[in-house]
C-alpha cells in the first residue's frame, strides 16, 4: 500500500523534494492558482500553516494552470505574487498538471485514494485540498469551496 512518502515533488528551482522527508507530519496538499476566484484562500492556508506548523502541519501548494489558465506565471512570478499579496511562507512547488496524461504521479495517487463527488477521479478546479495523516495516508479530500478555516477541526484531530 502506497503512502505519500512514496512520492516526490519538483521544487521551483528544479530540485526534488522527497515527501518521505515529511514523515510524521500532517500534510495539507493544495493545487493553487493566482488568478482564481478562490485565490484569497492563500490567506487562510497561510493562517493554518502559521497556527499549526509547530505542532506538525505542513501546507504544500502546487501551482497549476489547467483550470481557466489561472496560473500563467513562472515560478518567480508565482512566488512574488503570493508573497506580496498574501504573505505566503508555506512551500510552493513547481507548476504541475493535476489531471490528464501528464498529471503528476502524486496527484494520480491522491485522486485514487480520495475520489471526488460521485467517485470522480478528476480535480474539478483550483484549491482542491487533500489532508494526509502522520502515517502518510489520505484522510480526506475537500472541494475548492471549502475554506481553509473549515479544515481546522480535522487538522487538530490529526495533530
């Protein structure tokens, strides 16, 4: 049985982050975009990160341009936008695909472990969130409409 530790993520500088390095942490994995109606959720994600990181929460953003071309920038533009507008300090990975034949292996696994409504495997839009427990298992998938503060009770239960 796979866990999140079996995957890695490409960092904006081209390096690889082994998610095995996050063993023992609670992870909140989110596909993000800078020009989306849900973009203000960056503030809530940052608030969760700041509130719970000392207790073992890691928020990891995965910029994605597959939904309405709402993440057109390169890594530097994305990082600058997030920092200037939302004071984001949680890690943002390199831009990825979350659906289709080029979907990142991590996202293929996340979608298999926690299908969406009516068993759908596809990510429907930006800011879909996956909560991972300390053992690296997917606990829950949240739709883009789920505001980050709504996840607090579930996060606290895992911490």
